[in-house]
C-alpha cells in the first residue's frame, strides 16, 4: 500500500497547519463566518459517514475555508482541510450539489489519496514535502503561477506529477463519496450537476467517460428539481456579492442583481439580499437597507434560522449609525443562535463599537476560552 510508511495522521495534520498558515495570508482568502458556518454544517453532516469509510485513522474534524475565486472548484488538503472557491457556491444549483462535491473531496482525505501522492513523490524530508504541498495547494486553488514559483530546482517535475490525483483515485473518490452521501441522507447526485458545472469542476478533477457512466449508473441521470431552500439561495447570493474586490466590479455585480429575475420567493429574497450586501460594501447604506427590507418581505414567514443572514445584515447596517441598537439586536441573535459563529462575531463587533468597552472585554475573554480557533 503506497500510503503506508509515508505520513502519519499527526504529520498530515502538521502539514495541513503549515499550509493553512500560508493560505490565510493569501489576498483571496475569504474571512466570512456566515458562509463558512453554512458550508461547515454540510461537512459536519457528512463527517460520521466519511469517517466510517476511512482506510486508516481519519481526521476527527474536517474544516472548510474559502477563497475568492469565480471558478467552480474545491480541493482537499492534509489534515482534513477542504478549500472552497466562491464560484462553487455561485454555480451550484442546489444545497445537495455542494454536498456532493464535499463528499468527493472528503473521500480523497479518508481514502489516503494525499498520502499516496506524497509516497509517489519519494517521501522526501518533512520540510521538502511541506514546500511541495504548498505548491500543490496553490495549483489546486487555480494559482498555477504561484505553484511554479514555489517549485525549486529539481522539485518542478515532482510538483507537476503531484498536481492531479490519479484516475483510480478519482473513481475511488466518486464511489466512496456517493456512499457517504447516501448514508448521510443526501441524494447520490454528483453525476447530476448540469453539464457546464461538471466540465468546470472536473477540469481539476479529471473525468473520463468511464467515470461519467459509472456515476450515472449509480445515481441515475434525471433532471434535478429546482431547490427552493432559502439558506442555499441566500448563501449563493452572498458568495456572488463577496467575490468581487474592486469597486467597479462590485458595481457591475450590483447591476446584475438588479436585473435578475426570481422564479420563487427564496430566489426573490436572495437577489435583494445579494444586492443589499453589495450596496453595504459600496457604502450606500440607505439603499442597502431598502434592498434588505425587500428581501425580508419576500420570506417573512420563513423560519427564524433560515432568515438569520437577513437579521444579521440588519444589525450590521444599524452598526453604522446606531451602535447601541445594533448591540441589542446582536445580543438577541446570539442568544437565539449561540452556535452561530457569524452571530458571535457580530456581537463582538457591536460591543467593541460601544463607548464602554467592559462588556466587549468580558465577552471576548469568554469567547477566546470557548473558541480558541476563531
């Protein structure tokens, strides 16, 4: 077994941490607790089934991070990390499609494909493997020039071999991923992404006609009904709104939201919400509040948990001119949703905006103890 004798789970975890220290310095690394909470909840639902499929000891937790990148992609790293491009959320047509991609990436981790790749690269010294993995991570994230820059001397050929999983690895991740989906209560629908999304995703996850036929035989080849899930569409819109970084690009995206047509209330709310997020980023707070009001009206009867992104944005907009009211709203949301990282972070921001910092210091002290990784 090529995975045996390469890296222990402890070494993989250490290498993952090394890579993540570098990743967090990337300009395109997206610090957004609301999107991360949404994606992490999907991964957490898949984790028990994924761990049961593991070839060896699997990570106790799989952790998600985000990159601002319009391509439809996700990638696995050592130590249970899963990188997600915002384009994946933007181009997916349902919550289940996002879950299908995650099940595939988690299967690369549990089936020890990363360890096998490292073994094929020659089991170099830890530091050398670390630099190779940094290049692999950059290439996986679509940063080919960065990967080339990390390649030093004779490592270039090894990096070139490392940039893709083998076809057998991909077939293995397909099959195992569909088992994970089924056991977790999701449709087995990796093969049911629409054609353009399949092509975009699998440019970095090589697809053969054999893999297409295999996946369709397992999951069927039926058209997906439209997903009316409100949280999915709100996160879809949020990913669109947070991907551009330049002002002119944000303005263009806001105009696209204005021109979008909704087929059902969840989409209607999401369009207005995405517009509100962009208007907030552009400093047009009154217009953002008006767009948010339209979003709230479209889904007024939705459960509170699904409306959380709308209520968080309302508190954020209050923070611009009414910090005391914003703090009250944030406290109420945190009490209602104590597990929400986004609610926790917003309350911290609101408390720090108050003249008296005593409450902020006490809250931050408590949260540092309870959530040291935040």
